[in-house]
C-alpha cells in the first residue's frame, strides 16, 4: 500500500450517523425557532464541529443558541445511537485488510471524544480503535475545514502529511485534507460528487476503498 497512514473521518465514513444526527439537529433547531430542514442541516453542518452551528445561527439571526444546546443535542443523539446506529457497510472489511497489510490507521473527527466512543461502542467498532487511534476537533484549536486536526493526527501517529490518505464524506473534510497536503478519498454515499471537488478520487462503495489505496 502506498500510504503510511490512513485517516478516517468518523460520521458517515465509519458509522452511519449522519442521517440520525442531522435529522435530530434539524428538529431541535426548528423547535428553538430556527426552521431547518434535514437537507439544510446536511448542507450547512455535515462534517463540522458544533461551534459552526452556533456561529451560523448567530450570523443569520443575531440570536445565540441556549447555553445547554450542545448538552441537550448530544443527549438526544447518543440515545438515538444506542437504538439505531450501525457501522457503515463494508468498513470492517477495510479495517481488516489494513490490519492484515500492517498499514496504520486512525480516526480524526469533528465530533467530540464522547460522541466517537458512544458510536464505536454501539456499532462494535471500538475493537478497532483504542484511544491512541482516536483524534477529535476537541484536541486542536480549529476544526475542519482548517487542516489542524489532520496534521495533529499525522504528527501523533508519527507520519509525514504527504504519506497520509484521508477518507472523508463532507466538503469541509475534503477541504481540510487538501489544506493539510494529504491525498483524500471522497465517499459519495450521502454527498453529491460535485460537492467533494478537490478529492484525489471518489468512491461510492467501501468495498472499493482498499483497492484504491493500493
């Protein structure tokens, strides 16, 4: 394999969480008087850290979200994860192949460490990701589309950025990987291909991924 490290986004790439979290985010924002459709949430917030939700709502309306917004939202999301969350189909096979080939991998997510852990426990992916392989936007000053998170993950894993491949499904994540000087493989299961412009290559089936990384 031509890369020394594969960095996975989490939501939508490892765990099929984007439909759940964006449905709940749209409903909660609407409940608070900021009408938001599921499609709006996907377009505006998919792949971003929570501060982007606060920043966009305030910029558009001049109103701040409640102080407990993150806590309430995450409680709803985590409860739904326990009931509904599944791993992305085919991703376990990719992880098995990377392990068999001796290729290091990790996850670098805009979500919090708690969100990553809850999702991995609910789907059984925790067996693949111990704490040394998990990086969150909480670990850096700026989340995606800034390159900080991916650069932090590469540094902690001891690999030069140009030797890394990133697997992403959001425009913000693709922008961050490109800014970090890394190749990026865009997963188009939920995101139209034209929104992932800048990706090194696009794929729609996780079964294709290991071959693309060769």
